[in-house]
């Protein structure tokens, strides 16, 4: 090689080595924090039952449903099978165009614990699920409100565990991490990587730390006292939020109420995305509201996803080819040294990325670790989903969710 060309190659190699060393460090942090969270995060059953159930307050389950004919019956079956003796289910038909309303009515006719509610047309300025939850609250008579989703299934004792946990520790709100069910290939390869990336921000260790501002609810399972819910403004206070569970959890934490996040994968199963389309729009729904709150932050997140999840695979052909050239050179040179160094750190980065995702797939998503091998595809999908969200954020109807189109306003009050 020519000296000038050698200098360029060496410079590129060492720059890439520095970049991948940084990415490697990020994945080491992810791995350590994720492992710590799995080990230390409290479980929903971790409390002293003898201290909890001196009384059995009435619980109102708030169950919004829009076009959920495929899932609503299974959800209702698991709710009416609860061994908790004092509850009602407020099942809200949110202007469904399928048989959801008929299914709820048939259950209500057979079981007087189920209250059928049909929502009036959604007013301007409300997200659909938020409006449905608010209508459910208006019909609730319980002291505790238990919010869940129509595509969620519950173990028979989960309500007893949740209320017992809250009473034993005098909690104002409790949310449980569900087991997230992946129905299609794209969700199976994407959710472990996405969960790993988001885990450090919304893990139980952060939510349960009173010194941190992080508050979050999983929409598939959170219980809150009616007094606390009303104090933070009910769902009306987050009426425009597209990630309303996160926004409501943030308000509860910032208002100083005693909330807790626990692991509940053994007791709760929820579907995060049902197919490629809902996965794609789910990714966009995560970033578009953030873009209107903090454009710089949203762009930095997309950039971070590119480097952390996608770049290690995009640059692998270059690293492999420059390593092959260096290996075929008899003389030791700065070019060879830079190529060997780059190859070593690059392979280490890809290895820890896949290993960390594999652990999340097995222990977090509770599926085969083999899906971690789809990391190159999942990295590309998450990045392009986030990038497209930034490009389309200002467009009318930028977000499609549950058969509705939403235009996100910069005037919305985001609480994430």
C-alpha cells in the first residue's frame, strides 16, 4: 500500500476501534444492569400476606376494549376466575366495529360482577384508550382501580397478590411487569433488543428508587387507589398522551405517592404487538410524542439506536475484509496492528450484543435465546422505525393505533 493510503486506513481503523470500544462499554453496562435487575427486582408475591388482608377493599377492574373480539373473551374468563372475593369488572366497549360489544354484553348477562359500558364518541383532544378508561372510572365503585388491557390474561390469584402487596406496604399504586407474548417472527426478534435498550430507564430498580424521578405503569397491569388516581387528575390529566400508562405513572411518582413496580411474569401475560404492522406503529408511537417534547433528545435516541444496535453489523464487512488483508501480510505494520485491534474489539462488541439480547430473550421475554441471532434485523427495524417517526412527527395522522389516526400536537403536556 501507498504510505498516504496506509495513513488513511490506520486513521479509520483506530477511529472505528474507539467507536466500538464505546459501544462495547454500553453493552457491558446493559448486561450488568439487566442482570442486577433480574436478580434484585421484587416479585408480586414478595410480601407478608398475614399483614395484608385484615380487610378486603372492593376492586374495580377497568377494562377498555376496541375491536378486541379475538382476545376479550379470554381476558374476561381470567378476570371472573379471580379468587379475590370483592371486585367488579367495568368492561368498556370503545366504539368497536366488530363483535367486542356483543361478547362483553353476553358475559355481563351471565355474571353480575361484569358491568358493560359503551363509550360515547371520543371528544377532540382525547386519545381513544384514555377516553375509554375515564368512562370506566366514572362507573367504578371500588376503592382500588385495577387497569388492564383486553389482550392480557391473569392467573387466578393475581388480584389477591396485588391488593395484598399494596396493603402490606401501604402503597398508593402498584404495577407489574407482565410476560410479553410474541406471536410473530418480527416481534420475537425485536422485543428482546428493544427491552434491553429500554430496560435501564424503566426497570423496577429505577421506578422503586425514591431518589429518582422515574415513574412508569405497564398498561396491561396496574392498580391504583381511587384517591390517588383522582389526585393526579385521572386519565383526563393525560388525555392526549399516546403512551398514557407511562405518563400516568410518571405523574404518580412526581406527585410523591408511594408506588412500586414488581415482576409478575408468572401471573400476567400480555401481547405487545400482534403482527408486523402493530409492531411498526408501536415503535413509532414510542418516539413521536418524545419528539414533540424534546426534538434533540428524540434525535439522540435514534442516533444511539443506530450506533448501539445497527452499526456493529453494518461495519462488520469492512472489519472482516481489512482483517483478512492484514492476516495475509507477512510483515508487522501499523496497518496490520490497527486492523487486528479493530477486529478484536468489533467481534467482542457483536458477541456481547448478541449474548445480552439472548439473556433478555430467555429471562425477560421468556422465549428461546436463538431469536437473539436476529439482532441485525431487529436493530435495523428499531432504527428505521424511530427514524421514520422523526420524519413523520409533524404530519397529520402521524400515529396509527387501534384503528385510529392521531396527530400529535406540540402543545401536549408530556409527563415521561
